[in-house]
C-alpha cells in the first residue's frame, strides 16, 4: 500500500470520527421513584371467556397460604364472584396428594384465602374456580397452575436494612497501617 493511499485512508477515518457525535447514545439515568424492574414471583393467571382469576401460593415459616382472586393482587377490585374453588396439591412426581373443594360459605365474594401446614417451596398447586357474575347467562370455569413460592419477609424489606448499626468510636491517633502508608507517600 502506498503512502498516499494510507494517508487518504487516515483522513477518511478522521473525517468520519469528527462528523459522528461521540456521546450521542448516552443513556438517561432512571430516577429512584420509577420502578424499572419487577423480578419477584408472579401469580398464576388464567381466563375463560370474560372471567379471569389470579392465584398464588406463598410459604411462610409455619404455613402455606393459597390466595385466589377474580381481580388483581396489585390493586384492582375483584370482578365477579367465586362460587366454588378446588385446590389440588401435587407431589414431586406429579401425582395428586390432596384435593380440597371450597364452596360459597368459605369464600368472600371475589377472593378466597386457604391455609395449609405442609406444601413446601416449589411444590405444584392447581386452582380451579367457578366464576359467576361476569357473563349473566353462564358460570365460567377457570384453571391455573403454579408453584409454591416463599413469602417475602416484610420485616426485612420494609426498612431496607436488616442490621442494627451503631456509630463507631474513632480515635484521633492513626492506625499503624495508615501511618506506614503516609510515610511511604512522602
């Protein structure tokens, strides 16, 4: 390659570099008030016709609570009414361990909460619900499946810090390590 060709290539590269803005794609910071990630456990959702349910099974230290709603756990009010809820709990092989049926007496309109002592984390749970009050002429049957997840420890997540911290007493005398490093820097 001749010297003129090399010089021309360098000039073209420098011109392209000068024309393109260096920081054009600088990312914008996200303020702390904006939620930018939701990596938590999601409830199982399902629908049939116009009816929809959400179900979740959360394990605390002593019990597992299975909750069902025709609304949204994050705030929307339940739409419709739970007439019947059937809960199946499976073992690790996929076989049904128990099946429980709950009728109107144990349900509260569009929500239901059921407590068990033994389903462990990761165990499969299936919820089937009869939902009425959405379509006037029919009752919808909605089935969802999910796994038991650990309930968040609200005492740890509410304060942001779990350790009690005390201010340390500081001495005016430097430690031997800092005295050595300061004598070297001179």
